[in-house]
C-alpha cells in the first residue's frame, strides 16, 4: 500500500466514524421525538 493510499484510508475511516456518530445521534433524537409525540396524543 502506498503512503498516499494509507493517508486516504485513514481519512475515510475518520469520516466513517464521524458519520456513524451522527447517525447514532439522529436515531436517538428520533426516538425521543417519537416518545414525546406518543405522550401528547
């Protein structure tokens, strides 16, 4: 593996981790909103 490929792989892994955290956060927000909405109706 070339040095530039290793750098790119590391960048993609970091971006992937960031996106996974974002999905987890949004999923939690959705659950909270669903819970709040169900209590109101």
